[in-house]
C-alpha cells in the first residue's frame, strides 16, 4: 500500500510540476482542500489506540491569490474546516478541537504557489510545537516539539479516562456481517456459541476469537477437525493486520469455511488505489501525446506553392512526355493475332500469355501458359525471360533456360505464336 501511495504521490507531483509551470493560474479552493487533506494524512500521530492529526492549519498565499478570496474568505475557511472534519471522521482520526483554517499573505510567494503550516493545538490554545524557520513556497512548515519536563511517576489512565473506544471487529460469514463487541467470541455449532457456524464439519465449540490489547488471537478449542491456516493445523494463531496502525485479522490467514475477521477491506482499498494510479498514468500519457503532436505540428514547414516538375506533371499542369519506343514485336504467325500485327516495347515490362491480365493476351493459343514470358527493357537492350511456362519459350528454335538479351531479327516462339524482334 505504501509503495502504491508513493507512486501516486510522485506521479501527482510530476504532473503538477510540469503542467503547473506551463499553465500557471490563481490558486483554486479545490486545490487548497486537496492539499489540506494531504497535510492531515502526512502529519498524523499514532497513539496506543488512536490516531491524532493536526487541528490548526494556516495557509500562506501570494497577495494576488489572497485578493480573490477577499469577498468570501470567512465562508471559505468554514467550508475548508468542515471538509477537514469530514475527512477526519471518515478516516477515524482524532482531533483535539474542531479543525481551524487561517489564511495569511506571504509576499515572497508567486501566484499559484502556496504553503501550509499545521499545528496540533489543545483546547487552551497551546500548540504541541513551534515552527522551525520560515516556510518555503509550496512546502509544509516543520514544527519542533517543545522541551518536555522530566517525567514524573504517574498511574496509568484507564480507557474510560482517555475516552478510548475499543475497535469493533466484524465477522463475515456467507455474506452476513456480525459485529464483535466482546473480547472473547466462541465460534461453533453449539446454541450457546457467540457465533453459530452452520457447517456440519464444525465442532460444537470449534474456535475462539480473543482480543488481547491491540492484537486478535484465533485459538482452537480442541475441535474435531481442527483449525487450519494455509493447510497447516494450528492451536493458537496471532491475527495481525496490514500495517502497524491498526491490528487486523488478514483474510488470507484464516482457513476457508471459518469466519473471516475484517476490520477494513484492505484488498478493496489496494485494488482501488491501483486502478486510480493506472487511470492517472493513462491520462498523463494521453495528455503527453496530445502535447507532443501539437508541438510536432508547430515544427512542420509551411506548405510551398511551388510545385516540383513531377508534381506539376501529375497535376496535369505540364504535358507529360510520350513513352520512347525501344523496339517492337511483329507477329510472324499466330492462332490469335493477324500476321504483321505489331506490339510496341517501351520503358515498361511487357508480359505475354493466355491470361487476360497480360499486356499481350493470346486466349486462343492453347499451348501458351497463363503467364508465359516477359520482355523487360534495360539500359543495354531488351531482355527476354520465361516466367514458369509449361511448354517453354524458344528463341530461334532454341529453348530458353535463362534470361537472354534479344538482338534484331530474333524470332521468339510463345506457344504457337511466333514474334520477331525489331529495333
């Protein structure tokens, strides 16, 4: 949990630092409320059975930020104090007095930057410590506890004198919640058991949940089937919590089928915190991509109205040059073409075959393959290549086994069609 909270805090400070400097504005009340809650959580003091938090908060604002609250400053302080009180009640924090919020002006602060000082003040108005030095901008002031007198021997105060209320445990069985107000609770099928367990495998007096100080113990009362934790049979199990602040019975340390003691839903809290961090990471990545795209667009050069020759030709603004004739194929004999028919060879390859997608298609030539041969213009002339035909390609009666450069007068035979190459 502490690791996740540290990650959340670092992401929050990184986000606020980067974007706060780029888009600085006046302090808003919601920012003050959020930072006050953070200061309350960070300055909590753990006692024997209570968690004490500061009850006096002084907010130091820049002159420009203080002026914007001038018309409703008293209402704002009351609202912030009520918000702190509600948070303390929700987190079971103890306040010596109702929280008080004060606003002060600090000329050394810039607009958008503020500091918070906290104190734990008794009802008489005397604080537990005085601030050490001046508060830096956007920082919490550090308080140095006053020197304590030499302790005298005293009698231990009773829980009633201290006003301590014992933490109430909750037993959950098949979705039903049972508050445990006793320090000893017997679990079993017996009618006189504090919590009747409707399980045929449970003994009449199966186990006992006992509170000793701030620790809960789960004890086997000589049951028939025993109490097992993770497959290990135990007689006396110490059930401690997820942190040192509150001792709790961990869900994973009690055997399935027995009652589960939950003083707080730690797993749910951890899951929600992890989801919150994941959402913040995705949000920051999304904003970062938007900023990067906007910066990239600003760096792009302006479009030019001068077109390159290729672009002008593609747009039809200048006439394109006609293809230069590099040679031609004259039909000598063919079941498809007329004798003397001419096919021009230019800078583009020319394919021959029976399929209709060829440059020269001969559907009536039964001995020609779908894609038979290819004439390819190169810098040194026209080259002929057989592209996997069944009956082969012949030049002057010799079957072609590899690429060959044509010379004027060569007769190429494709299927039953004879073509003469002329420059």
